[in-house]
């Protein structure tokens, strides 16, 4: 039994949904289907979720929104007409939108409910289309499915009791089409997962029904060892471990929300990334354990938008609690950190730029000066982080040597390196304007 999740590009229009229908019909084991909201039909197009958010902002501010509502309904109407399914579904969608806008709830609750309409409506459309193809399909609301979540708008977390409720769905006949991205609290309030949450829903459903395989259909044949926008026609990855995939997705790979696979990972369910536009391609398998004979390095991920908070103080290593106090200052200013390499007399803390407002930066610097009395403190912007990823690095010989040789051959200075206790990745910090050159050099060194 399989759970298949189809992303926004896979349900962007009627033609794509027809492909989805063929994929489902081709394999009777695809019993549970999770769908995203319609995505972009072309590069300059808007995602349905963004349209709904824009509509919600106007509605909450009591501004006219008829034009935005018409755009949303035109988009759904186009899909319904292409698929030749009953028009009554359009009235149902518009009524759902109006019900939210007219409801007497908080602005946050309205926003979450509006955001969910993209996935919810798409699930209804896909279910109706499958019926026209002679399949025994059923739309299943997340509440009916048993997806119970925390009371945390926009950042809901699944609760453990969901898995027992989901398992009962195995008894039902036919194909279950479930909207992604949201669930319900125990007191019946709709809450959405973080952005990209349809992947989270798919993983939750796969774990709950104890699927043999979780298929995630997107618009690429597989995961690549490096970003294909940087390196032309890079090598494909046929198999990854969960730890490797999480490291890659965290570091800017973009295939998954970096928390999306956690339920499947915990249930040890294999995941396969496949292409809706080329379903015959084997895709990339994500599994619990790595083959002992496989290559150590599986990918190179990179991201920009980092800053380096640098603090130095003579005999820092002998001062009890210095590191704790430094990180506590960041915590109290609501700033999370990514890495914290250190030396005897200095410590660097890598922070994402979006964590630092001008006010927070000033507060942090003043507090460190007053509370820790350092000799030097600075914040340096413009960093990029590159991760060379692969399980078993601690026992592999020559990974750091090959990596640093790649930087040297490209005439790039390494400003930071951090491996520590990680057996899955080694991190390099460089100036962001050298990022693409560094990635290409690393790719040549490890994969060419």
C-alpha cells in the first residue's frame, strides 16, 4: 500500500491533474492521495495559496476584494472546465471563501482557514475527476481522516493520537483523497502547518496508515547531487538516507521542507521522489540505512543569507559558562543560530540574516559588551554556507582534503569550517559572491 503526494506543479491545471489521474489509475496500491494547492502554470504565474493570502489581507482590512476573488474563481473554473467535472463544485468553493471572510473569528484564524482552501478545493476536484475515470475515489477532510494538531496557527504540529485515527482509514474501500497543509485541533479549530506543509501531511498519513512506500510527486526526475541551476546536467542521486536528505533540504536543496520527512523517518517508511511529468523514471529513494558499499558523499548543498557574529576574549576557554552566556543572550533576543565554531580565545555564531533586525543587532552587541566584556565583537554580513553531505564521513578518509583542494583550485578563501561530531556533513563558510564558483569546483572534485 502506497501514499502518493502530488505537489503544486502536479495539480496546477487540468492537464496536470489528468496526469495525476493516470498515475493513480496505473497502480492499485496507491490508496491514499495527498494534494497541494494548485501551483504555478508558468514562471510568472501566482500560486493559489498566494492568491488566497492576498484576498485574506484585503478582507481583514475591509478593503474591496472582488477582483482578487474573481481571479481565484477563474483559476478554479479553468481547472473544472478542463476536467469536465460538475460545475457545482465551484459554488461550493466560493461559498467556503465567503464563509471564512464573514466569520466572527480572529484575523489569524481567518488567514489559516483561507490558506487551507487551496488544498481543500483541489482535493475535492481531484476526487471528482477520479470518479469520472471510473475510480472509487472519496474526498476525505483532515478532520475525518484524524489529523489532530496543536493549537499553533501557521505552525501546527501533529499530535500522537493522530496516528491511531489514521490507521483506521486502512479499513475503508477505494481511494482516499486528502488535502495537505492543515489539520484540526481537539476543539475543532483549523490550523495550518508551516509553508510547504503538504509534504508534512503526506509524511504524517504515510506513518499513520503504515504505508509500504510514500511517493512524493514533484516536477523533477530525482534529487540531484548539486543544484542544477548552478551545474548543468548534474548527476542524479538514486538513493539517500533520511539524515542525508534532511541535511540537504536544510541547506537549500528545496526538494522538501526540512521537517517534512520526520513522521516517515520515525516510522522507517521508505520515500520515493518521482516526477509527475515522467512517472516512469525511477526517482530517488530515501531510506533508513545506507548500503555499506555506497559512495560516501551524496550531495553538495549551499545557501546564502548568513551573518557571522564574532566574539574574542583572551582566556575565553578558562571562563566558565562563556559560551552558554553568549547563546543565552541570543535566546533572550529571540535569535536562533545555525553553527557555533570556536577557538581558544574566540567564538563565531552563524545566524541567518532574517533573524537580525537593526534593533536586535544593536541590543545583542550592547549586551555582549556589558555582560561578557569581550576584547572584540563584530557582525559580518555576506556569508554563504556550503555543506558537503554524506553519512559515514567520520570514518571516510580524505573528504576534508578533497574539499579544501576544490576551494584552493578555484582560488577561494575558506573563512570558516565546521564538522565537529557530525558524521553526515562538513560545513564551509565563504563570501557569498564566490558561492557558485565553489559549488562547481566541489562538484568537479567529488563527482567528475
